[in-house]
């Protein structure tokens, strides 16, 4: 069965927000501050990151409008370049996404366990129980149907936005004592250091590109995909600038440079002893929203790969009533649960995620130039067409390659490992295709 559109514009907007706002905004500002010695550089990095991310969002909005399809992030590579290139880019992302979901779920359990678990389970076993339970509950919700998943996502996302806005109220609280402690960091004012600070910024802004994976699920996708992406990323940029201003007002640059639990510190200033419990709840809800949206999105990539014959046909089987890929969904959640037992060994993999993303996103953005040529017939049909083309995609692509080069300079060994992983994907693709018999349906 094929996928029938059931999600509206608001559903997709909430998906955009949840894909972007994970745990990053509660930790990444500290990394940005370490490489930004002045408030001007600090806020400049976030403003530039927001502007470039908006350029990326507009680019992907037009990509989604011109080529709305299930598993769009994979399919657009296949359509514009070659299925081999599409698999090379996406296969590592699928693995790293499962590892990211498992690791983030553990972080969420660490926050909420002291609040709700008995003393006897205030240990690693308790964290595992909470993590696995959370993932299984979200799996059941997603198994019930795509619309049920979207409703759950809407509630979690609106709650998350509300909690962030409450935390930002610290800015308006009287008698806030900005941290005066001076931390001895290098005076990072060079271009390379600024580029490294953008790594954390773009990691925090990333995720919206997965929205195009829902091209087959969206009602009137050529209109709703671009509008949802624009509304979602505009909401994210506003929230990020607001919470960064709150961080700075309370902690100052020196405080930002050595505080890793930024949201907890901010909540403590605003709510006192109750702040810890409030921020723990916020973190756990953020984790649930992140896990849920990835459970929704990643099986759609499997669907696209199965259509190209890289994965068995069972990955694209859809329940006609619920619109759920029951096997693909179960496979992804199963992978997450398996990884949970070995999550600590995946920390190194997660450190490479941003290098994969910068290459994947910038290369995906290049497809807009090809799509414009291949889909000229859509130009006067009312679909979204970005203004200031080709300046907008060029800004996005150029900036992301600047960040990629900065990562390579800072950690060439990690970059080489990532490049080898991409090459391995290319080899796997051709081995898989050669092993298939002609005219055989998997």
C-alpha cells in the first residue's frame, strides 16, 4: 500500500520545531562562548547561524515543494544525482540517527529519574528501565497511526515551547546577578575559531531538513511544506535568540564559558529550589519530542530506499488504515533499543554527526539548482519559489562548507574517518546491487 496524506500544515510545523529543538540549545551555548571571547562574537555566531539556517530552510522549502515525496531527503539525491550517491549520503545518517536517539533518551532518563523513581532505582538499572519504557511507549503510540504520532508530537512540542518561554522570563526578573567570574580561555578571535563556534550553532539549528521525508504524508505538500518549514524555523530562531539573551543576562560570557547545565542554572535563578525539578521536566519532554519525531521520520527514509531496491520490499509496506510502516518502524525502534545497551560506546560516533550533517545538508541544497531545471513546468503552478535565487542557496552552501573545512582543520583524523564512512556506503551500494538478480523483486 502507498502512503496517503494525513498531516496538515500545523502538524508539520510542530515536526519542524521538534526536529530542531532537541538538547543542543541547553548545552551548545557553552561551547559557542568558549570560542567567542566577546558578546559581539557570541551573538554574531547565533545571528549568523539563524540567518544561514533560514536560507537553508527556504532552500529546502522549495526542494520540498518541487519534489514532495516520502523519504525526500534520500529521494532528492537519487533523482538529481544517482541512487548510489543517495545511499552513500544517507546510510550513515540512518545509523547515526538511531545512535543519537538512544543517547539522547539516556540523557532524558538521567534528568527525570531523581524526580519520579524510588531510591532503589537511582542507578544505571533505573536509567535503563526509564529509557526503554519511554521508547516503547512512544513506539506503541506511533504504531497506532501517523495521525496519533502527530498529535502526540504537537502536545510535546507546545509544552516544550511553553517551558522555554517560562525559562526566558528570567530576563525580566529583578535583581539578577550576572556572573563576574573570569575564566582563562584563549582569546579566540580568529576566523578558524569563529568557524568552530558555528559548528555548535549549526548542530543546534539542524534537523529541519528531515521535514521533506514527510512529503507523502502532507496534505497539499507543494503549499504546506514550504509554509510549515518557514514558520517552524522562524519560531526556532526566535526562541533561540530569546533564550541566549536570557543566558547572557544571567551568566555573562564568562559564566557561559564554564556552565554546562545552562538551563538548570537559569531555572535556579528564576525558581530557586524548584528550578531543578522544572528544568528536569523540560529536558525529559524535549527528549520525548526528539525521540518521537525521529521514530516518525526515519522509517520514511527506509521506505525510499526500499523503492530503489536497496532495502527489502517489506520496508515500504504500509498499513492502509494507520499509514504506518509497521516493519520499518519496528526495525528502527529495535535498533534504538539494541543500541541502548551499548550507548556509551556510541559517544565517539555522535561526535562525528555534525561533519556528516554539513556535507549532507550542503550537498542536498545543491539539488535546488538541478530541480529548477528539471521541474520548469511547475514554475507557474502556484508552488513556493524562493526570492533572491541563487543568492539564498549559495549563502547556505558556502557557509556550511566553511564549517566543514573548519572541522577538518580542527580534527583531520575524525574528518578522514567520516569520509571513509561515506566511501564505505558507496561500496555497500554497489555490492548490494550486484548481488541482486536481474528482474527480481526484493
